[in-house]
C-alpha cells in the first residue's frame, strides 16, 4: 500500500482545520473498507487520510420522533441492522445492509461510508434513495442537507468540496401507518459479493394512501430512482402482472447497464425485470402480512 | 494383527487427533511467510508484462536502481536458465520475448517490501507487440502465431511428445481396435462438445519463497511453500546445472496445495535474485500477493472435448473417438502430464473395445496450466459423464443401467489395455442410487424451483512417471518414542497422521509418542512428490517397511537379550512382552543405547528402520497406440449423486443433498478420508457453480483476486454430504489402501450438470453453471430448449 | 516514513509499538511476531486475518494499525488458558476435523469467538451467515459448522473449578 499520512482527529473541529490546511491531498475515511482497498489498488493515492473513525460524536444513531433519524458517519452496517427503530421504519435499507459484504466486514463498513464511496453497486444507496435520505454536509462554519441524488454525481464521485464532510445521514420519517420494503439483487455468489443488478422498492401507506418508491443499483453509473415506475404504481389501485411489467419496462428505459467481469449487459437487463417483479411482489405481500407500524 | 504380535489402540482405521492440528488452532504453526529472517532479509517483486505477446525492445532499470533501498534489478538475461518438470519450456524471467500478460520481465530486489513494490513502477520496459493467440482451437489449427518457435530445442522426458512448428506441447494417443468399423456397426452415434475454463486452486496461502546462497560455498538454501522438496531440488539443479547436494530445499507447512504448489513454481524466480552478485548472500523473499497468484503459478488447464460414441442397440458402447484440447497457456512443463492422464483414462469408468483418442496440450498466450487436484480427470469426467447421460437418453436407457452395462468391471481392459483390478464400483453406484433416491421424482423444497438428480462416476490413477520412488526412516528414541522421516508435505490431507498410525500399527508405539516433521531435503530421505493421491500409498509402503525394519531389529535384539524366540515376543502399546517367560518392559534406553547381552557385551545402538518403494512393473504407454501391460499402478473409483433444484426465474441452483462414495481399499484415517471427500466435493461444486478465469480480448486476466474470482463460501454449503467408502484391498499396497485425495473433486461438476438437466431439460455444454448462464438460458428471447453452448 | 507510537492491549497485555501510518493492523501484528493472522488476500475477501477488537470480529487487513490505539485486540494466540490447554473453540475445531491445512483456521476461530458471545446457541443458518466472510478451501465447511456447534455446547457448560475452562484473557 502506498505511503500516506494519517490524521485521527478527536473532534470535527480538528478534522475541518486539517482539511482546510491540506485540502487537495486529503481523503476522508470512516470504516475504510473501500478506501484501503482503493489505495492498495492505486485507485486513489492520497498524501493524507483523515480518519473520522476517531471522532466519538459521529458514532450515534439518533431518533428524532416525528422528524427523522440521524446516523453518524461512523455507524457500522451491523449497528444499523441491529437497531430496532431502523428495522421497523426502513426495512428495505435493512435488507440491503444484510446483503452487503459479510457479517464481519459489516462491523467495520459504515452506512455513510457506503454512500460516500458512491460506487454504482453500493447496496445501501437504492433504498436510501427511496427513503429520500439526505447527507448532512458540514464545513467548519456551515451545515447543509444534500439529497443523495445531488451528492452522488458519478461513479465514486461526489459533488461536495474537499473541505466538506458528510458527518451524518438524515433519513426523514414520512407520515405513514405502514412502511414495508424490499431490496432484491442479483449476485454471483450468496455472500460477500457485489450486486450485478439491484432493485429497492418501498411502500408507505397512510390512511389508505399508498406511496411507492423504486430505485435501482449497479445498472447505471449511479444508483437512480425510477420515477416513471413509481408513477405507474402510485396511479394504480390494483397492481397485477401487467402493471408489474409496465413498471419493469419503465425501469429498463431508465438504466444503462454495462458488460464487465461480473455480468453481461444482456443479463443485467433481463434479470432486472425479475428483480422488479420480485421486489414489488414482496412489498405487496409484506404490506398484507406485516403488522402495521409507525 | 496377531501374526505380527503387535497390539495398539492407535493403529490403522482408528480415530486419532490429527498431527499439527493443535499448532494450527493455536496459530503457532509457522508457514513460509511466517518465518523470521532478521534484518538481513531482502524482498523481491516482479515487473510484469502489460501485453500478452511481444518483443522486449529494452529494459531500463536506472530510475528504479536509483531509489534508496533498491539493491538490484534482475532481468532475464541475468538468469538465462530454462526449467521444467517434464518439458523445459519455462524461463522464470522473460528473455527477449513476453508470452503472456503478467509474465515477469524483471525482478526488483529491495530492503523492504514497500520499496520493492514502488520501485517496480520505475523499471522502464519498451515492448513491440506481436499477435497473440488466446483461443485454443485457433492455436491448434493456425501455426502462424507460435507461442514457442524454439520448441524443438527444449529438453523433455521421453514420454512427452511435443510437435515443433505447431502450438502443441504434448500429444498423447490411444489407438485400439478399429474405430471406424465400430461406428459402422453402431446403431446410434452421438457426438458432443464440452468445455471447461481455466480455474484457480484458490488455496488460502499464496506462494512464498525465501532463497539464500552461502557466500562461502555457493550452496543454496530455499524455503518454499512447495508440495515436493525433492522435485524443487531436482528441477533447480537440472535447470542451473548444479549438483543436487548444492541445494537444500526446506518446505514449511503449506496452506493448501491442490497441485498448485507441485513441481517447481516460483522458486527459480526467487533464486534469480539470491544468486545475483549484488545480493552477496543475503536471503531474498518472494511473496506472491493474491492478485498475482494466477499469474505466477499453475492454473487448471482449460479443456475442450469432442467425444464421439457409437452404441449398439443393446446399449453397449462399441467405440469412442476423443479429441481433447487442453489449453496449457505458455508452458506445458507440467501441464503436459494431465493431458496424458486424461488420455490414458479416456474411456472413463467404461469398457469400450475400440478407442481413438487424441489428447493435446495446446500453447496459448495465457497464464500457464499445470497440476490441479484431479489432474486432467475432472476435465475429462466433466465431459464424459455428461456424454454418458446424453447417450443413455438418446437410446432410451436408464442412465445408471447404461453405466453398469458398460462398466469397466474387474479384469476388463482399460483403454491402455491393462486389466482393471478388483473394485466395488457397482456396489457403490447402487448405494449412491438408493441413498439419493435417484428413481424417485421428489417435489422441490423451494417455491418456484425445479428439482433434479444427477449421478456421475469417478476414476483416477496416480499420474506420475513409472519410476516415482519414495523412502522413509523410522528412528526409535531413548524413551521409546519414535520419529518418522517422510518427505511428504502434509498440506492438510493428514499424511502425517496416517504415517503415525502406520508406525503405531507396526511397532505398537502409541500414536501420540510418534513425531513427524515437515520436509527438508537435507534431513529427509527421498520422495518424488506429494501429488497424485500417491502418498498414503507409495510413501505408506516406505513408512510401513521402515517401521517393520525397526521392529525386526528390535525383536532380534530382545530375542537375544531375553534368550527367547522372536515369535515369543509381543509388542503392545509401547511395551515389549514375552508372556511365555513372564517378561515385560516398556520401551526405553536400550532402543538407543544398546542391549547388555547375556555374553556381557553391549549390542545394538540406535534403532533406525529404513524403507523404500518404487512400483516394479509400470510401463509407459506406447507412443503410437497408448497401449501398455501396466500403464499405471492402480485406479481408485467412485460415484457421486447430487439432488439439486434450480430456479428458472433467478437462475439459482440450490443443492439439497450429496451422496458420494469411493473405493479406498482400506481406510487408514477415517477422519481424513471424510475430510478429503467433503472438501473435494465442495471444491468441485464450487468449480461447477462459479469458477473460471476470464480474459479480455487482449489476454488480460479480469478476475485475478477473490473480489472477482469467486469460490464457495460456507453460505453455499447448506446441504449434507453423505460420504462413505468401500474397502476392496489393493494388492500392492501397505494396507490395501489406495489414493482418494483427488477423487472427490473429479465428478461433482458433471453430477450437478446432470441434475440441472434433469430439473430443467437444458443441457449445459460449458462450465461453470453460473446463475447468469442458467438465467440467460431460461430467459433469453430465444429461450434454450435443449442444448446450451453459451 | 516516520513511525508513530501505538499503544493497545494485545491478548490481555498492553503493548507499545512503533508503526507506519499506512500499516494495516495485519501488517503491524505480523511485523511484531503475531503471525497467526495471515495475509490471504489483503482486501477483506478471505478472512484469514480476522481478529477480535473490543468484542467485534474484524478483518485486520482493513483496519489501520493506528485505529486500535487504546483498544483491546485478541488473536488466536491469546485463547489457550495455558500451554497445551486449548480454548473450547480451538478444541472443537480439532475434535470435529474442522482443520486441514490450517491457514484459514485462526480467522475462523476468531470469528467464531466473537459470534458465540452473542449467539451462544446458534442454528446452522446463523453459523453460515456469521462465517460467510471466512474462506476455507480444504474442508468443505461442514466440519466447521459442526465444530462451532460443539464449541457452543462446550462453552455453555458450567466451568468446573480448576478445570481452566474458557481461556478468555480479558
């Protein structure tokens, strides 16, 4: 692994000062499970790594009743999975977390890190798009909320500047009596693999109103919401196979899969149809069978 | 064993605690990478070719040499030696010409791994690209691109048959009977094509080697993650023109081999540094990171088989015509032999009177093929056992009845003409058939899945030169403990456990008082190689003989000492007894320091038993016909059945149950046999489901690490493997036992392929059976109805 | 490359090391003689370098050494209660034939160690999920599943005084 300096700030203030000092040669790390591999493979060659994992204040999952959940940068995927509130409110995200890497790596890999890696196959991104999560982006003197589609602008590319830190993820709690969801993906192997194609589908019900959301991963340069698919679902009271096919068609129009060593473009197109059907049908089944929460 | 008058609770067939397991679970066992060499140690890293074929125009190491800590940059011209086990076609560092993407073109030696790692980027190499040949069928037909234009000048052993002026590194033939006449008399002819890709061994320990030259003597010591210290020593000595006793090879424990550490792998490359004048006798370490393993050492050869079979209306196979192309990459030095192995087993487990086989090792500009668990047989049987199912269906016969009707029963000639020895294959097949409930159509266990069952038979002989020899020493110590010197590499298969059980069986010494150590060519007596499922059998012969020799010495001394007949002495759990005279004592200092005999003189001294073995009567097959009265020492046979189900919707294969049985002759260590069957079965299933090297059009390996070269995890193994064995004794064998280490890996893939066909009605002609491949076959716009060649 | 001071608890004892900033915990442990952690892939895919850091299993190739400052790290060397007295998990791996070449074994044992703390009575499925990040090419895994169950049983038995029992050093 190429040499780099490591700075382990005790708090955000120290981190910001460092970034402002060395901004062009610095990369941020939380869990580091992607970053260390990228450095090893020469995909990034930072002069300095600023390791946010030393900042204790970023370890929290904070539930703000009626508003949303605030997740610190250092919260590991396993802590998300084990958090009862997260499970109750954001089931598709939990399902995505559970397919990410393996049980040991999930002790290290963080949710915010997965978002900030911004890889096309990032498992947690499609459900977070459905839940309209926002990155909490801070500098030493500012703080803003940035919706994920505005944060992630390309493969491994984010829109924020070198002096900004995604300190938290904010997931708003929509008004709903029921939240169900599903994350379905194709991969070569059952465990510890990257998605070849992935679909997240969520459904909120509130006083009889239904709100479907749909997003895909590993099928385009960045994971995307498929609004046309959502429109079809939300305009229909009786979702049958025909509707599901129309939704799948809408998804196929919205994606640009590639051929690589993990899968062919043709396969990704074809399997997406199955994943859309499956995630949709799971959502509908769960809406019927699961006790309403919220 | 009353005729031996030896009693032990820890002998053959007993459950014992495996040797070295305690060190392994405690983390204290030192593998090559764990050995300390102090501050003197230097580190080597290769500069690798970025093109698959081309001329090296120039190499400029000056910038690299200027980096502080860089000690030397070595190029092929500094080390102009060719090496190879069967055919010397491999330069450790390319000279003038590169032949595959990833081939070492220079070696940087530095004081730290990090410096070496960064310095390789500063060795400037200019290439002139040449056309590369990546497709094996093209390489065979088209001599316009030759991987080895100098093939005719390469040294080789007599039983390897390269074809200079072509890309054929070895051509093995079987010609028996009249194949055209057989086809003319057949009522049904089928011809099928099957393909397997190159695959990786996937051992967890990557290669590691440390080499050091003594500046006083010039002698060399090599520590290496090698399966066979003596093979490494001989190949190095021959390649360098040194005497064998100038080279000492030490093999610390290795973290899995599966053939990938057989013969010589990275040792010569490491030596190119240790022998360089600038190194001045310092030890040099070459550690291969995971992403370079497949570029540094063997992979399993890719394989394309065309099998034509003629069958009578009674269901008898009258003739078979085989063409096998093994893609051996840029070197056939080892890969030439799996080609033979598949060739001289090319009728599988069947008796077929008329045989025509051409088995070729074909050079391409890809990483090189070599030994891999099964040694040509998993490739062969991945095709053969599928073709047998296709044939049975075509003639409307039950696949198992068809197999049994044509079975290579004891006494019938194999395809090389040697009579098949006794075995229990038919019994095994019937047991597998019953236990998997082969003839019962069962409902799928998962919604939306289709269930199927498949069977495949397995066969393999130890593939080795006729004169592969072994020797062993058993030393008795002052306190009645014993040390066994046997240069087998115990790479997890449990050889040392088996040997200790053998010595316990012969000397009555308790198992835990018997010690073995890892191979060192300076202290251990000779053994050819730890390969070919031969060790428990061939080295077993030597170990048993050595233990028997020690026992005979001991009995003779006690007979004289006690003034009794040898037949009146018994050995029991570490003691010696003469019930007739009511004498007994535990083994002790006399075994080392001599016996005070009745005549008042000391007699004896340290008891050292000696054993050796070489098979007496193996004759290499005839070059033109492949016929031989005894082409191999023996065959181990078996069968595997898989109950699986497949989702047409997702392409997923789920396995419900596996039943597998082999005729092991005699189970020396049941715990190890079960381990070999379970491990090989999962390795075979993993290969069938996931594995294959993928190259781009320029010959770049795209899945060189575990991120993209997927092997089975524990998540895949959510099914039981019901393993069993039969014990039809082998005549020439220490205890009737024969090899079983590789056999479990041979036929999981075709059994799974047959199960998938049974479930879906789609025949896959290419491995692996990835989820994508199955999904595309069932979902494609023109969904596959019968045969899938994609 | 300047080295930095690192102080942490290794197998129950405080150690003070000098490490480079880009050193992974795997590298630092190996350089300091803790060679049970293996470099099998150095990218988190094989699990042969797994250690337990403050109760959690972690792949030490993806942890920077300096990250464990002040933390407690347990490797397989720290498990035996005394020389020759294996931890019940280690003993179970030996007894069930869950060891072949042994290269992956320390990683499997450490993952199992952390897992059984939170799942004292695991199902086969839970075991497979927990161990899916550790590769083994030799055993075919079935004996490993058996070993984890045997270890769980052994650990659930009350410790007899003077028998040693679990060699937890923390």
